[in-house]
């Protein structure tokens, strides 16, 4: 027995015991509560950095949001229709039909354009400006204005005209006839208009006096035409 447990053998046993104790402290021991390998791997995949070359993210489609600008424009259009129709269903229906056929049409922009056109036309008529009238009038209306200007010139009459402003302008009829949008307005204006003969004497009107005039004008435009301009196709003196 003494020969078996000699000193070198004891040294080897001690070293073996120390190594076993080190391994136990590093690796631990099983307790029966260890997570299965699949759970550990799942956690590792969840914590893998997004820039890992082994993971290829798939593109996701973002939900299409409604066009906010289009919705605002539609609400604005409806508000304008309600305002300018003044409680008249037929006019509101006509305005909607024209706006659907012509995306650039709005009641407000049309009214503003008609105001400018009215001033330009009555001023050009008073001055005998045929060139300006031809651009703004339908052929039949232009021929009528041309005849009146020619008669006035033949008599040697001249017109002194000042446009003061509009007191009222409103829709009286709006319709879409196939591709043609037809809009009729009542226009109340204030002007100063003096007609003189060739000797310079006043034959119509009172110098410096503002008078009120009322007209009903009808404009038309082909909604499929590239020409954005409306033409005056009919006039009616309401006085």
C-alpha cells in the first residue's frame, strides 16, 4: 500500500482533483431547469443585429393614405357650390356637372373671370375696340356688337365711358349640354356713359352721373377643348 501511494502518485491525484474542480466552476452543473436548445436559438435570432448579412429583410407595402389635397379641394368646391347656388338646387346641380366635366372649373374662379370679362367687353364696346371684342365674343354676338359700333360711327357719335364697378353678380342658370358648359349670369353694374355727336353735344347720358345697368349674359365653353377661354354667346338687357 505504501508503495502504491508514493509521493509522485499523490501529486498526480491532487492535480487531477484541482482540474476537475476548475471545470465544474466554469461549466456548471445540470439542475433539470435548463432551457432547451430551440429556445436559446430563438432568443439569439431575435437579438441578431439588423445588419447581419445572413438576414435579408423583405420589403413591406405601406398602406395607401387617401389623397388629402384632393379631399380638401373637393370640400372647398362643395362649399363654393353651396355659397354661389344660393339655395337653388338646379344651379347647384349644374355647377357640379360642369365641375365634373371640367376639373379646372370652380364657381368662385368663374365669377372672378366673368367680372373681368364684363368690364373688358363693355369698355371695348364703348371704345369701338373690335379686336378685343372678337377675342371675347361668340361670332353671333360679335356680329351684333360690330353692327351697333358701325351704326354709331356712321352717325359720328362717340362714347365717353367709365366703369365704376359691380354691385351684384350671380348665377341664374347653369347646365352641361353634352360637352358644352353653358352659364348664365345676372350682372348689375354702375357706369358713367355719355354719348356725344360729331359736334360734341351730349345726345345721351348726363356728365358725371353714375347710372345702374342690369344685364343677363350667357357664357359657353367646350369642356373638351384645349382653349380655356369662355365666350359670350348671348346678352339680354334687363332694364
